[in-house]
C-alpha cells in the first residue's frame, strides 16, 4: 500500500433547493473538496452530474421536480459507484430508511451536518 495519502480532493456535487444552504455547504466543504457543481432542481442535478462526474453527491431530500430519494435511485442506476449523502430537515425514520434503500450511504439532518459534524467527520464521510 502506498504511503501517499490521496492527493486529489473528492469531486463533490451539491444539490438543495435552498440557495443559501448550497452556499453554506460549499463554504464548509470547499477546503476539503473540489465542488464540481451546484443544483437546485432535479433537472439541474442530472445535468451537473453528467457534466461534473462527481464522486460524491450531497443531496437534499426535497428538490424541485422530484424528491431527492427518487433522484438518488435514478443516479445510483446510472452511476452505481457514486457516493450519495442525503440531507434532510426531518428526523423521520421512514426518510432514513427510504434514503438508504435508494442507495444513499448516509442520511444526515441539516442540523447534524452543520452543527454536530466537525470538518474531520465530514472528510471521513466523504472518503467512504
């Protein structure tokens, strides 16, 4: 095994229907990630995914045009190796189950992502 750590930052696409939340996510992650796109609708998400070829997608559960869960299923069908983290404002266990069943590796609440997760925890999550 090489002693060199990963030299490139993970390619991350951010998708949320709230532009201010997208901006906050980008500020939080840009030091550790290469942000390859931002989307506020499912149509933008699919286009940005095609263009940016992300390794990781941070996806809100509610987007314009479709649910984030449906988008997750669609993305995993076409990009099975992409890592998807679902964000939600809801603490609902059904949302967690639906996200994991759709192919997301993790479901985080907005609060958990911004306030409970340290940058090192975010880095660890993105390296999965």
